[in-house]
């Protein structure tokens, strides 16, 4: 299969790298997943590269694993970015139409958006995305697309996401060392929102929660567009650490315990079943009651949900999310009882956020750990994101592995 026929999404998560390869079905527009894989990565912490070599190795290995299973050759990728260095703000842009012909053109729209991007940034920060929320024409709000209409004064509200230039450069360097070229750089929270939140929910108003390992992303949609986004410096791995500490076992065993026996709320506990596990030495067999485990999990989860509630209240959009409710996704959302815990803490209905208009192996499309990577495939298809960065800084053509891949493709 040629590279034009498939799309590759690589999600640089809190402490892992996730890759999905798929293609768009021409007849229906549905994304068909051809393969996917996840690998732990010690070179990444909270979406930020802390070791170039280990990150590059993980990217290379996870893509090669997918290439083998899906029988494709990957050269370009859509790269999902995370981390608390990504910040957001809402701004306003405007432009006067002084021509005799008052018909709004695409250039006028671009000009208004560019004016909205006129913000002060420190030398180490750059604009990652600029998303138009709503247009106004001659002070009439709620214009979805002003192109072709007539008016004297065009305004636009925009949601701007900025990122640390040095952190981005490190991710691009790791990708180049792995031998791949970055086609698009996309904030992971936007990518997953594009595939798990319906347009009707965005219109009604809703809250998206993406439970990652070391970070938790939240986004508020209303009137069809994103209005608020935030990356919290806490995630489901904090729960795993608490289990590891309290039960005196390894992180790996603690993760397994959380997935098999974990529960978000004590009120959901039906029986106090006991289970066995190995201690931190890998040999000593210990026993724990499920109620004891819930007593470890619930305080940390409550802390995360309180932090989310605080951010929602500070956004002044708490009332806007009631109708559409809460959509939860990410690996941390798989904890049993998470829906009920979110509903109780945030006082709204909740549902699990699984990718929509996607088909493929159940272990990938029904696994919320892959949701962001799948969203990266949809992001390229919809072309809803703008990347103002010079793509030359994101190329990996100088990488020897990239040159080898190109030679192999051209020869065979």
C-alpha cells in the first residue's frame, strides 16, 4: 500500500507512545483502522521529552510494529502533542472592509484571524493552533461562515493554543532520529475531541475529560466550538503510584491491580472480595480486600475531579455544559465506576468517549487508550487545524533512516 493511501497517527502520551495506521473509505468517509500498537517510553514524561534517544527508539519501535502488523510503510506521521507547556487563550480579531465591493472573501477572513493572533509571546513560545469560534458581521453575531456575504466590519473570536518552542523542537528531533517526517502537529486534546465528541454535543455544550497517565486534559465546547482548554498536571498514574505505595508492590503489579480490581467509588462496591498479588520483591504473596483498594483509589480520584471542577468554574462556562454533559476518554477512563464518579462530582450526565465513524479491530477502536491516536487520523481528513510553524523545522529528511526508507520505497 502506498503512503498516500494511509494515514499514521502517533500520540506522544504521558509515558508511552501510541501509534495507529488507517485509511479513509472513499464511499462513506469512515476511517478504517489497519493496525495499532502502544509501547511504554521512559524518555517521555507528561508529554515532554526528557531523553531524546529513548523517545526516538520508542517511536521507531512502535511504528515498525504497526508497519509489520498492517503491512504498510510509514514515512509521514500526524504527531499528537501533550504536556502542561501547552496553554490556551481566547482572543478577538477584526478587520474593516474598505473596498467598494463589500463581499467578504477568504482573504478577509484570514486577515481577521491574523489580527486575532496578534498576542505577546515570550521568545520560547509559539502559536500551535488558531481555531475560529464565531464570526460577527456588522456586529451581528453567530455567523458561521461569512465568505460571500456583504458587510463593512468583520470580527472573529478565536481560541489560541501556544506551546514551548524548545519542547516542540525536542519532540521533532526525536521523531527525526526515529526516521520519520512530521506531516502535522496536533494538540492531542483537540484530536481526541474531534473523534469522540459529536457536533450536536458541541452545539449544546459539553465537557471533554481526557484522563492520561500524568496529565488530564479538559475542554469545554459550546455553540459548536471549543471555548476552553486546560492541561492539568495530574493523571491516572498518580492512582497507580498510590496503590503501589500502600500495597507495597511494583508499579507494574499496581497497574494490573487497578485494571482488574479497581473501583472509583466505595458506594459501588457490591462485595468485599479479596485478591492476591506479589509484593515489591516479586516473590512475596500478599492479600488485599477490594474495599481496602477502593479506600486507596478514591481520595486521589476525588482530588483530580475537584481540580477539574475548579477549572470548569473558573472558566465561567459551568452552566454551558449541562445539556451536552460530560464525555470521558483516555486510558484512565477505563477504571470501573468512573462514569458514576464524574456524574456525582461534576453534577452532570456522563458517557464514555469512544471514536466514532471508525471501524477496525475491537481491541483498538473500543480501547480509549487509542482514542487520541485515532483522532489524529481524523484530524488530517477534516483539515480543521492550522499549524503556523515552518514545516522545515519539522522535517526529518536529513535522518539517515529516512533516506534509507525513501531509497527502499523508490527501488522496490
